[in-house]
């Protein structure tokens, strides 16, 4: 997926001012060495727009980003010793999948109690 900035705003429904703030905080960036945005940027913008419906703004997105940075650090830490085997990308993908599922289940458990 390749979206221009204008297409990203249109597809996500996110106000331009909010996109500017997400870019300023480096939560939404064009793809590396490109002026186009990808699927992840679109997902982040859609989530940010939908969270606005619940009174949440970029301040709340920062908390989500901090959680994601912490989880990415755990993935990197877990994958580092296994990357020497040549299947590093596969290991990272598997660890990311496991951690995302554990995170979702833990959030549900916390909210239920």
C-alpha cells in the first residue's frame, strides 16, 4: 500500500492537525526513503481518529506508543540470541505475534476484574 499524505488523511478520516501532531511525535511517518505512507500509518491514523470518538487524543496515543516500544524491546531482547541461525525475521515475527496476543489477553483479564 502506498498512500500520499492527502490520501492518508482522506482514507483515515483523521483531521490534518491530528496527523501533524502524530508526525511530530514520530508515531506516523512515511516509509523509509519515501514520501509515501504504508498500511501501518493508515492503521495508526484510523485508530487515532476512532479514539477521538471516545475523548482520547494524541496524549493517549503516546501512552500506547510507550507500551509498544516496551514490547518491541522485549521482542528484540528475546530474538537477539536466536538471530544467528539465519531465521531472525521469522523469530521476530513469532515473538511479536505471541506478545501481541498475550497483551490483548492480559488487557481483557484486567478489564474483567
